[in-house]
């Protein structure tokens, strides 16, 4: 007997069906609330009341996926995956799909809800909505009354979503316009964690204590501390986290949030409106930057230095970083280009048990020395490198430090090629040319305003396109100049190494860690090292003036090499292209005899 859709009598036939509970929310901001918990809790109570079988593995959720834009039913959504399983006949023996109401499935109109309902009931899955206590059994046709109900409910939900979307977009655009016009009181969400609103004026102001913590985080990072080390330091002293909700305040600091603080340009006072695609996680800039919207918390120079340090650390990380076991992390590479891997084989104080190779006796002893090696990470993973040489770390560390510091006493060796001055001059010249083109454009626009000439309009469009290109190039040059100016110079790094060199093997754990992070970062700035399959490690100063060679046991091979005129030694060594270019510029150029014009021979012409 065929039962009418939505009837309570139909439920008696499906008392023991496995239930699939579905919950969804549209934006990641809603995820901070209890929407998902509430939907699942209501779904469990409803299913228990009907006698359906529950299982946590059958609870489906789409977090931050909009039904208005169909993101939950698009590839990547959990509802999309469930719908594909239904189509393939996974649940033809019977199941029931439970959701709060139809707008959890789709807000794109009744056709989309009807399509989902049709797929389910034709493939053995009944559908139930908590709202209205409605049940649509599998195996029965969707009658006209049900379609009318879908039209009424789905179109109402769609219209409501349209209105909300339009209101939201209008309010957002009006706030952005106010910010661009200089209105610092325009509110878009909460201010950054190190700021607060003045209770009297409602202006955004710096929070004194949190700003001091923010500056401490920046200073520690520049000194060489990694994100896990800074997190441990803040959590150890019970520094309150900047969580918005009370339920999150007890979770402490974490590396993801520190990374966000170290890369957020709002510390400079900038406001950059961001947008996120529906169902997406990553935010993208709208291309608008308001330079002085917030009070500045971090100097531009310190922010630039943090960016420089982050670049230096792109090859470092891993378990050895927790104790800064290797001072060469981020500055040591195989000739194949892969970073050198720090491999610890033996630690002081570690008990050892093994059989004697002579008579097979069981031997037990405590290690008296550390034994660790540097080896190519590609070769270790058997990936496209034949360099299987291992370099004893305990011998290399003091040898390289002594060599660098001995030569560094003569500060002339560390004269930096004036890249910053050259780059600054290029920026000034680019600004001058850009200003000239803007003046040309304005002149043409003024002429067109007086008397329209098609050729002038075309020329104006060409100049405007050129200005866009030149402005993009200028921004890149300005960013590079900012990074170059933000990096500490070699003299500062050497001073840090000299100050703490004697503490890198201190018995005091904190003093040892602090010393080693500073020396490691200084070496990453000062040197680049390559380790070859011939068992030779070449350590070169970053300014391209000196190099040393060591064997696998840390013994220096020959005397330091002067690299000022040795481009052949620069080839194959990691480092920026500008370093090799600078060596080429410093090389003595051969004298060219002056040739009288009458004696010159041209390839073409007489």
C-alpha cells in the first residue's frame, strides 16, 4: 500500500533504519558558535524518538559551506559525497536522511531541493525534516502536494537569503567607502587582538600590555627564537591568550596564531579588506590598502627584519630545531641543492646495549660523547642524489665558527656591496618616470576636456595602461627595498656571535638555547655552505669575499680562498644572483685601447 508523503503512519514501517544526520553552517564565523552542536543534538533526539539507529560515523557536516551558492552540494562538500554514494546504490537496503529543514540542503530554489529528494527516494533513502516533523519515504513517487510544499518553503528560504546577501554586500561596501575616506571609526568586525576601543571615544587604540607582548614576540623572532620556543615561553609564564570568547582563553598560545601576528600588516597601521569565496578557507585581498587606519604598533624597520628572517628560515625546521642541535640549519646545502639533514646517532648520557663484534658478549655502557652527522636530505630519502658522504657535526661546528670569526676580525672583509643604495636609486628613478607619465596623462585629459580628439583618447588609454604596469613594478621594488633595509648588517650579526660564542655549549639549558638560536641565525645571514660528494664542505661568506674548505672530520683544507675574482668558485654555490653579479662587477676589467673613428671597422655599411 502506498502511503501519502509526510504521514505519521509511514514511520511505523521504518523503525530500525540507520539514520544519517546532516548539519551545516554557511560561514566560518558561525563555526565559532554552537550551530553545529545544536543541529546534531536536535537530530539525535529526533532520531531516538523515531527509533532510528544512530552512529557518530553517520553524522555528516559541511562547515563554512553556503547552501545559497550551492557549495555544500559541490565537489569537496560532505553532502556532495553522500549524494554520490546514494546515486551509486550504497543504501538501497534502506536508510533515512535527517536534517533540520530543507534550507540546510539548498537555498537555491525548490528545483535543487526536489532534485536531491528525488535522488534519495529513488535509491532507497528516506528523507525526514525536524521542522514540521515531515517524512518522505523511499520508493514512493513525489506527489503534487509535496512539490507545492517544496516550492513554498524553498522559495521563501531563497528570497530570504537573497535579501540578506544584498543587505550584507551593501553594508560592507558602505563601510569600505567610509574607511577609504578616512573614517577610522568605521567598524568592520573586531579590531586586531593588540587593540581595543576607547570606552569614551569609541576610537581604536593600542592595548598597552598586549602591544608590549606583541613587540616582545617580534624581538624574540628577530633574535633567532623559533615559533615553538616563543609559544613555550608565553605559555610557561601563563601569559593570557587573546582569544575572543571565554571558552577559548584557556587554550593558550599556538604557533599558527604567532605566524599570523608576524605576517599581519595591521601592526603597521594598515587595513586591508579581505574576502573569502563561499565555501573557501583562504582569504584574498580586495586590492585596497588604507595605510593609516589603525595606530601603528610595530616599526616598519622591525617588520621588515622579521620578513628577512622568515626568508632565511625557509629551509629550517624539524625535530632538531627544538634544541637548536644544528647551527647550520638553513645555511647548509648539498651540491644538488637539498638542505643537509642533521642526524643524531649518539647522545651524552644515553645508555647503550649491543653485542661485541669479537666474542658476541653483551656490552652495556653510557655514551660519553655526542655523535651526529650532516648528510644530504635527498640522498637520505634516496631521491635523485648520489652524495652519500656524512660530515661529523661535532668537528665542523667549532672549526667553522673559529674560521669565520678569525677572518671577521678584519671588518673590511665584511664591507657590504651597496645593493641598498643601488636599489634606492632605482626606486627614486622609477618614481620620477612614473610622475612624468602621470603629468603627461593629466595634460592629455585636460586637452580632451576642452576639445575631444579620438587620437588623444587612444593615447591617454595607452599611457594609463603603462602607468598601471609601472606602478606594479614600483611596488615590487619598494617591497624589496624595505626588506633589504630591514635586514641587520654583517657587523651586527658578528657582534652577536662574539657575545654568545662561549655560551653555545653552556650547562645552563636556557643560556645554551638563547646563545645557539642567535648564532644559528647569524650564520644563516653570514654564510652559505655546500657539501660535495668528494667529501669537501665549502663555507662561503654571504658577501662573496672569502671561503674555506673542510674535510668530513672538520679539518680545514689549505688556506682561506679569496673569492673576489673567482666566479668559477661561485658557480654551484647557493645564494642570491646579485652576489655573483657583485663579484663580476668587482673584477678588474681589461684595459681597452682607444680606437680612432677613422680606423673603426663596421660590420654593415662602409
